[in-house]
C-alpha cells in the first residue's frame, strides 16, 4: 500500500460545547480530532492498532 492510499478526510461541525471562552474551537478538541484521524490513517496503512506516544508541539 502506498501512504497516500491511507488518506483520511474527516469533517466536523463545531458545536457550542466544543468552543472556548472566545467562541472559537477549543484546542484540546481539535487535537483529539487530529489524533483520531491520524489513528485511522495509521490503522489503514499498518493494518494493526497504533497509538500516539507523544506530540512534541502544537501551536494554535
């Protein structure tokens, strides 16, 4: 399998419970969605469960 064959595209609608005090998307929620999407791509590519061990940096 080529890496591009494991591409995942997710679309989310931000609801009020997923927003911060400024009314914008809460960074932790975005990070959770990123992790979920990456896990799906990793599963497709590796054909086995994968976990996120660490994230060095995310800047919003």
